[in-house]
């Protein structure tokens, strides 16, 4: 049984020709060509491309899709193949419809990200795949950081092709520029933490008003790619500062990557010295997922009752 474990995309103003893609991947040993999936909607599963075998025993399927990323959630109910592709993880096992739209709205880390998303007309998809026994589990030595690093290195090569405009991680709802990816590639291998800022997105949003309190949220999306829960913080505007809590969430992600758990009831201080407590919860913002929710210890408390009121207003 073959399963997809990671997915990265490179957005193009116009999809590249296969021969140009092959030249762009000169530094990678291509094991052979990847045939497109049959049928009118076969592109959803796989377009034409190549297979790259890795030393780990896994592979990367590189395919070209000559149309925009299928992001709008509405077609998933109208085009069965698109809905089935999302459910089966064809855009990454943790990705959800609307990923590109949400990345576009929260493209604060890449000034040209929204424009690149708007004008793209094709994309190249990089997917790591594993062969498992029927109904088998991922091997204990499975390393998602290595997989994500590999597809990022390949993406850096593809981003040099004419017409390439953005690096997009569907599972992390993150848009990044060629320059941001290149900066990571120039860093000495093994120095510092993995480049999670390329794979995850830090988002901020207003949730609405309840009486005199305007509720705010800061969250991280994309840790599911690394087999960890995302992080979110909810607080009252003016009582806590988003700029102080964002580093707390980033540090929590690095804490998990270092192999240190965050148990229910864990506490941590933000950059302003304010204390927060974590507990497992269902995410407030899409995509629906399990998160560790951080709430302030010294100011107004966000509750499920508050969330219900905000959603019904």
C-alpha cells in the first residue's frame, strides 16, 4: 500500500513544460517518468511528471498540474474526484479545502504571497510516498522533518524555473517566497532548528465582541505535518498582547520538536512576562483540528460558552 506523507507545491503563473522541470531537477536522480492518472479528473490524483527515489527507501512524486490549485471548498461536493482527493490526502494527509485561501489571507510573512496566489494558473506538486504493508502503520523511524527538508530542497530547485512565484505548503497553509526558501538552503546543514517557519503559518484574527470584550486569536497551523498538535492562544484585546504571545506559540512548537511533551495544565510566560496555561481543545479557526489552547492566567478567560455566543452572533 502506498501512502502520501507530505505535500509541497510551487505556484506558477503558467505551468512549466516537463522538459524544463526535468532540467530544473538535474541534481536529483530521477528514477523514471510518472504517468498522469487517467480520466478527465485524473489530474487531481496525479499529473505528468517524475519519480525521485530517496536513500531512505521512500520516493518523491513530482507532477505538473496545468490549472489552478483546487482550493474552493464548494467543488468538493460537486466534483466527486476533487472531494475524494482531499479525503485521501492527495494534497497532503493533514491539508484541508480552503488551504490556499486561508494562506492568502494570512500571508503576512511574504508580501507578494497574496498576489502570487491570485494570479497562479498552474502548480508543481512534490509528494513524499511510502510503501507500507496493507493497513500498516508508519515505521517507528519515520522522520517527517527529513521529508519536509527534502521536498523543500527540491522546491528550491523548481522555484528557479521561469514563471515560479511561490512556495506553498497546503498542510501548513503557508505561502513563502523563493528568497525565503533560498535563505534556508544557504544555511549550513544541521545548524540550528529545522526551518519550521517555511512549513507552518502563524495567524492572527479577531473573533468578535462579547459585551465589552473583543476576543482575539493567534494560532499556528501545520504542526500536523510533523505529527504534533497545533497551538492557539485566545485573549481579550487590550488585556494581552499578540506580539508577546506569538513567540510563546513558536517556542511551544520547538519544544514539541525537541521531543518534550506539553501536558494538559502546562504553563509558560510570554515575552511580556504574562503567564498562560495550556489545555487540549478543538481549534477555533479552520481547518478543524486538535490544538493545545493557551489561555491567560491574569485576564479574561475564553470559554466554550463564549465561543458558542460568538458563532451564533
